[in-house]
C-alpha cells in the first residue's frame, strides 16, 4: 500500500484512535492494546512496515450471532497493525468527509476534531441511537392523529457493500478533491479488499466502517431528502419514513428501494412495516415513558447521594422485573446498564449484582448474540453458583453453538475470585484444542493462567506458542507467562520477542503493571448533598409520558441508553 509521508506523530495518533475504537471489540484484547502506548520513534520503521503490508498479517474472520436472530454475521477481523492503518486513513479523510454526512444521518456525527482527539467518545452510539428515536418520535407527534410511517432496515448492510463500489462512491462524493486523496483512497481499497470475502464486506463493529458506510449512503440520503412531503431519518442501516399521506410515504419507500438497489443494497422485507395513525404502533412510537424513567435514573446516579442511588436501584429493579415478565430484552439491557452503574457504589453493590447476575445467566442462554453485554453484567461480583452455571453452558451442546459466545462466558467466568477444578479442566481443554478459534483458545489460556498453578501454566503457554502464527495466541502466551516463575518467564520472553519484536512492548507494559488483571471494576463513593449542584450535559427529548406530550432532559454520557435490538 502506498500512503505518502507517514509522520511519527501521525502514527502515534492513529494508534490512540485504534485503541479508542477497540473499547467495544467483538474480540477484546487482553490488555486493550495498552502496550502500543509505549511506541516510540525507534519502533516506528518496523511498525510502518507491518501497517502497510496486509500480506504480512493473519486476517481472521468472525462468525458472530445476531442479537435478536438465529442467524449470524460474518465479518473480517483486523490485527492491530492493520487497525492502525485503517485509523490513519480515517484521520486523513475525516476533515474532508465529515462535511459530507447527511443531516438525516444520526449514527456518525463527529463530536470533536480539536487537537486530533478521537472524534467519537466511548459508548456514544447508545445516546446517538436515543436521539435518532427521539427525532422519529417528534415526527410522529407532529403528525398527530393523521399520518403514515415506515420503519425498515437493510439486509446484511456491511456484508453486502462492494469494496470497489464503495471506493468509487467515495471518489464521487469527494468530487474534485478526490485527486488530493488518490493514494489514501487506493490504500483504503487495497486494505479492505484484503479482508473482504469475494470483494464485499466492511469490517463490522468499527467506528471507521460505520462512518465510511454512512458517507457511502450520502447519495441515497440526498435523494430521499428530496422526496416532497417526506420525513426521512437514518441510523446506520435503520431507516424511518414519515408522511401525512399513504401515497407520500409509499413513494418514499419506492425511491429508497430503487436507490439502494443502485448501490447494491436491499431492504429487509421482514422488518419493513407500514404504520398508520390507527395502528397501536403509531401510539407506541410516541411513548417516552421509559426514556423519561431512564433519564430519571441518570439524574439520580449523577447526583450520587446514598438516598438517590438507592432510589435508582429500586426503580431499575422494579422495571427489570416487569421487562423480564414481558420479554422486553431492550429494556432489560437498558435498566441493566443503570444497575451496572449502581454497582459501582460498594454500599449497594451486592443488591445490584444479584440482579445483574440473574439477567446475565439467563441472557447467555436466551440471547447469545448479546454475550458481550451479559459478560459485562455478570462480572462485578460473580458468585460461585454463577461460575457453575456458566460452566454448565460451556458444557451444554444446546447452548455453546457459538465460539464467540463461549469466549464471553469464559471472560465472565475468569473474572470470578476463584474457579473450581472442573472449570479449570474445561479451560485447559479449550486452550489445547486446535480445532477451536484462536480467540477462544487465547482467552481460555489467559483465564487458566490467572487461576492455575505450577507446571500446568507452562503447558498452557507452550500450547499458545506451538506451531502458531496467530498474533492473538502469541499475545495470550505473553499475558499467561506473567504467572510463571522468573526463569521460565525469561525463556518465554526470548521466544516471543524473537518471533515478533513488537511483543517487547507487551512485555514492557506488563513489567510496569505486575498486578495485571484485565478486569478492574470501577468504584465510586456516595456524594455529599453539598456536592450535587453540578450540571450534567443534556438534550431536550420529547414524547408521551403517561399519555401527555412532555419535554424533558435526556442525557448523553455514552452508556445511558441501550443500543437497538
């Protein structure tokens, strides 16, 4: 790949962006790539070579279950060096492309480019989704008892994007400026082609992919915005159309379908729904009772006095029970997020964690596509009964169909204070099983090393290194080796750095953090009443609250709202 004039400081910034993007990875790194923060000028030449040579990297593919479907999504998995390249290209293109985002697109709005800081804060997608729903709700409210809407989304959006068509689309959108970025666009195409399956598919769960895909749909957005008397909103692949008449909203749908076909994309017929003012869904779309109640929880948690936090605990527990009774998975996750924040207060952690663990263990069985969320809920204080339940899930053929889900069960289980012998045996078996994906084997090895003892730790490290070119397993070997005695650890250090000199950064990071634990749940102290005059940033939400049209403050702190189903 040809990317001209890569400067040292530019590469360092791209590393920080890649680390920020990796916070919610499908396959989390053992130290969240914190070792790359140690990159200095002497490492840059070797790192640039790795970043510009996709053929030097092992590009994996992930099969991840969808959150609310029996189907899966197949996506390329970038090693970190190529993530750096992806972010470096994003940094160069973003100042020009951010102005090309459609006003109707809510999913990739750039928050901040000052000083080269990462443009999207952690968890911003959940609050952006809430704002998207709020704008849709206001459109419905403004039409009152007269109007029509269509809710739809795209079928396998990221998977269907043609890489050649995508790069050509960027050329069209940049117009005359495209010549200024010819090398960057060519490198972007080469990078994505290396990871694509038969020339199609952007890597999923990456902010850069979401932004580029949103730019790719700018032409579609513009054509829909030009349809007379039509309200149009989009969040990635979720689309809402609203109009006063049936004919207007159907003309909008026909134009949408035509424009998407021209881009090689298609609507999901099973999720395309026509809603009119006589439908119960029309009223339901206007309701904001839960958004209002979630905002109340956010205010209570921000105030953070003992009384306020206990009130948030009461509300979240009551709403969780109701959501579980009616099978409202989105609400279970949303109120579960509040409980997770309640659990930061040690004085109420036990009560919150009992609820969270019950949600998580049920979720691993019923909704494996949200396993990363269930692992987060289970982790603050997993009981020994919870460990045994997760082990039962790993051993049950009916519930361990996805290696990705099993990985998250292992991550949750390994965060417990101790593991029984049968759990250790299962981890050891998985770490040695070469038929399993590298990410599952690696996490099993790291979990075993954390809880294991003696020579069996050494065997686990050897299993990660033997006949393996996988960077994921080599990093697992380094992390697991921290539990070995100094002589064995020195030998492993020489082996791993000899195979990949950049692994010296991981060793140095772990040397500086001898009490390594990949999971440390944050804690907060209750606030005094005198400390509660601080203000939290908000935006104005609107909807029917207890049947009345109401405006209220909603908050954008990243994890305040749960993602879509």
